[in-house]
């Protein structure tokens, strides 16, 4: 079995570096480094993951020696279907018959619903003997709720906002809003309405001057840098406010475990709704 992690891609090198680190958690320490888009594999080997973030006993893991690669929709130098073909040919040369493609996207937007399936359909025609299986996207995993709850526990603020990119697809935004509400928060969007400034004004009008922003992004990059600048500008504009900005999810062992679950088709059912200790101000009911 081979596994291909598909992410958005960026001219900023940090997301690609984070993706490679994330893939290290999925590989055996003796696996060869194989970037699917670019230079051919060499004799280099991966060192074990840092001791501070090991896989915990009892967690699911990929089989030793599993082939793991990464591909991106943008800034890769070649279209996604060519990256899939290139990696698929490598897998076939190793006698592998099935390739699991895991979309590392938090929202169920156009990339997940249209772009990636179209690229796989094109690649499948060039790889008729290789089974290409598309797993659910990362945002589908109910374990994200646990990861977000742990992040929020690092802040003493009871009011918080989940800042997501946003999508033209209402169903994608609705899923994010449902996630935020299940944890007792509300949503703002970077590219859609309501944006962060609108939410901040609503907080202040409701008498809330301290709140936390949790960026719903995988890795640090150009957008998270812009979020930092926007948050600083809002803090200067509204000096009576106190904003706690958390980092994005990052390439951690816990996040890698969710990817492993998707790769192995071992995604648990969504947990039942629960009452969060975090408080929501009244206007969040209208999200």
C-alpha cells in the first residue's frame, strides 16, 4: 500500500516543510525520503520522529516500509495529476497495487469536491493497473474537535472565535460553523463574511473585551502571517480589547494520527453533541 498526502501548496516554503515533517510521522524511520514532485529518490533515510512527539502505544500506524509521498495543488511546478502519476509509477515499480490519496484540507470546498477528484480521474487513465482510492478529507475526521479543544485549554478566555478561510460552498462553511458551536465558540472567515473585524465589533458591543482567536489552518504560512498583522491592527484600533491569538494546528503527532486513521479507513463516528465549558455570547446563536 502507498499513501499520497495532498495539500494546497504555497510559494512560501513553510507549508511544504511542515508537510514533510508530518509525513515523517507516517513513515517508518528507515524509509527513503521520496518527494513525489521533483528530484528522484536517493539513498537518504529519515531519522526517527522527535522523542517529544512519539506515536503513543495503542495507536494505529501504517505498516513498516509503507511508501508515503506528498503532492500539492499549487506551486509544485507540475499539475496534480502528473504528480499522482509520477508517484503511482514509483509505487507500481515496488509491486504496490493500491494508492490511498488523503486530502489534507480542513474544509469541504472546491479543491476537495472538484479539483482533486478530477486530477485522480486523469491519473487513473494513465495508471489502469493501480487502484487509486480517495479518502475523506482531513476536516471530516471527528478527532479534530479534540485537537481544537486542547488548543483552547491553553487560553483562559471563555469567548473565542474559530477563524477559517471560508468557501464558496455553503455546506463547507456550515460544517465549520457546526464544529465551532460544538465547542462553544463562533466563526469568522478570512475570505468571506462575517470577517474578524465584524466579530470583534460584535464582541465589544456585547461587553466582551477579552477573547481568543484560533486560526483554523493547518500550518504557518502567508495567510497566518497576514492574520497576525490583521490582529495587531485591530488591537491598535480597539485598545480596550485583549486578544489571544493561538497558532495554527501544525505538524504534530496527534494530527498525523488523524491522517493515519483516514489512510487506513479507520475514522471513528462523530461524537455526540456535548456541552462545552466554554461560554458563547448571545449573538453566536445566530451564526
